[in-house]
C-alpha cells in the first residue's frame, strides 16, 4: 500500500531511492495507526467514566495516552530515519546525474535552479515523505473512526456536529489551494532571488562597495525583499486573515454549541461522544491547509527533481581502457546551433608528448571543441577517438582516468589548499603538493583557506591539480586568463615540459599569441568554420 501511495506522490525516477525506505515507512504508518487507536481508546475510557465514575477508566485512559505517545514517538523515529536515507540517496542521485550532464544542459539550468534542486526541493520532499504517514492517520483514520463511534453511540443526528468541519474542509480544499499555489510559487521565486542576490554580493563584495547600493547585487536584494514583503502583506490580507476568522468560528464555540443542541436529550455517554469526537474531527480539519500545502509542495519538488533526472546524460559505453598514451583524433566534427554552423567538418589529431593551442576569435567554437574532445558535449555529427576507441564507447571510469578537462573559472572548494589539491591525488605527500604549486607559480601555505585567495591564485590551484593528475590527456580552457603575462608564460612553459617529459597530450584554449607560440602546434579556428594548422 505504501508503495502505491508513493508512486502517486513521487515520480518514477525517485522510486529506486525510496525502495529501501518503504519497509520503515510502512512500520511508521502502522505505528501511527496504533497510536491513533490508543488515543481514541483513551477518549472512549473518558466517555465510560461519565456513566461509571470508576478509577479503572481513569487509569485506562492515562495508560492508553502513554502508549499512544510512546508508539507515536517510535513511529516518528522510524519514518524520519527512513526519510533521511531517502534524502541522502536522492542527493547522491542528483549529484551523480549532474556530473554526467552535458555542459549545455548544466548552463541551461543555471546556478540558482541547481541550488534549489540540490537543497530546497530535497528538503521539501523531506516534509512530505516524513510526515505523510502521520497525516494519513490524522486526516483519514481518526475522523473515520470518530464518525463510526459517534454513529454507534449517538445515532445519525450526531453528524450535524460535523458541519463546522465540513465548511472548513471546503475552504481548505477549494479556495486556499488555488490561492496558495499562485502566491506560494511567487514567494519561492522571490526567495530564490534574495538568496542569489546575497550570494552575488558576498562573492563580489569589493565591487559592490565601489558601486554602492544603487546597482548590482545590493539593489537586487532590496528589490527582492520589498517584493517579498509586499507579497506577504497581500497574503495576510487575502488568505491568512480569512483563515484566522474561519478557525475562530470553527473552534470549540461552534462545534460545542451544535453538539449540545443535538445531544442534550441523549444519555450522558452519548452526549460526551458527540462532544469529544466532534472536536476530534474538527481539530484535524483546522490543520488541513498546512497538510495540503506541504504535500502539494512535495509533489512539485518531486516533479522538478524527476524532470532533472530525465535529462539526457553524456553518452558512455562499456569499453574499459588501460592507461596509455594514444592520439586524440577529431574526425569530421560539425556543430550546428540554432541553424548556425559553429564548426564545419573539422578533423585534427593531437599526438602524445605534445602541447597544442586552440586559437581563434570569440564565438568561433574553441570552448565548444574542447568540451567535445573531453566528451562533455556531443557534436551535431562526427566522432572523437582515443587510439582506436570512440570516447563515447568508453565507460565513465576509463574516460575519467584518460581525460582531464579543466573549464574556465573552475574555482575552489571552501577548504584548505592541501584539501583542494588532494582531490587529484589523495595520497600525495606535502612535498609533491608543494612541487605542483611551484610548477603553477604559486607560493602559498598548504593550510591556507583556498576560498580566501585571489582569483589568480585560485586559478593556479586548479593548474597545480593538473600537474598532479595521472590523466594522459589534459584539456584546459583559458587556464591563464587571471594571471599576469610573465607568470602565464612560465606556467605555459611548464605545461609544455609536462607534456614532453611524461608523454601527455595537453590542449590549451587561449587568445594570447605569445602563449600559443610556447606550444608545439596551433589549431586556429576561423569564423567561416574552417581551421588552419600551424606547427610552432
């Protein structure tokens, strides 16, 4: 049953992550049912106390309440433990899928949307998965059991006490969801704008201090927060105030008044059943709006994540490849976007033990070609082979071990320099790490916080990782863009020496003619989609 309910609320892409958690979710739901029945049993004991003022009913009610609380706590522990494993698996699934996506797909999502997927949407799923079993009991089992008990003790007339609950249900089920869906989505978008503005400000705080509060991230933040405040005020006026009035009218005053009117001529036990169980039904209804809100938000989050997981990944095969130096060959590569030809019929071989530069004006396809050579993007037609193997036929591990692609503006982790460098070689000694930093022309303490370094220093940490890499093919997109001329020339000479001494194939995209002259070969792309080969 839990499996069927889950398939209704979650997409098929998320079901594999949920499967290991279904057993404990089922146990949690059963425990919540038992806790609810124990609570209803306690109310029945109080009703019996009206007719039979005996201490046994008092002790029984207390005992059942204690049992209900204990079992409910156990149920909460089970479902939250199961949900934690589910969330962890979904995060891992999203991260792994993100790592396999083509660069164009990643850029289409954007940083803000990816952050929502990896954190906010998964957190929203937590509320739905962890709380849905208890809400199922609260909104379905407790009212149903209460109605049956009222009918058996007081007869059909007792149903009149449910009129306030029915009116509340209509309000929460019909009006509130439509209004909440519209303004809830708007608030989420504004909150995303606020978070993005704060992140932009902290990343470019020096720039923001220069230009002040009239432009840039600070201005974006002020505008977003003002829109958020206006939206909240509108929400309070149109929804929250009406809900507060409805709740005030549907509290004990309305329910108890009706209950007394229809049951004052009945037996004390029957009257008590209408009073107690009438409230037992109305109380969950007053929480119905909140329950529907996070269930709806959870379904939307599941759809967002499911759609993301359906995005096509980089092609990979089953071919395992030993680490060896082979030529990287592009054969008849064509790239067409929006009916514009970026690269037309390009064929070129990059040989081991050489350093090559790819040059050309902006927009000619240099970075696109580099991503195609790395396998992170598929050409419109044509193939890229490593030795005799098409790189799309290689399994992920073999391709990762063979090719290291370093995009422009890689950035660093918020960790020490040592920890950033150990991503490439976890077992490297400090001496090896310092040698790599020296090759990248960076003198910095290994314990320094990498995120606090300048842009040029962070770029050189990425370059130091290149000198530590075991990959035979290294693809670099503008690796010296943040460096001064003298430092860039030394780094380029060191990269070429690395290629010559270790038989690696190093390919560098650059706009700098002086840097290109340091390499062995230059591949120049032109706007007419042709290419020119030069040997330096």
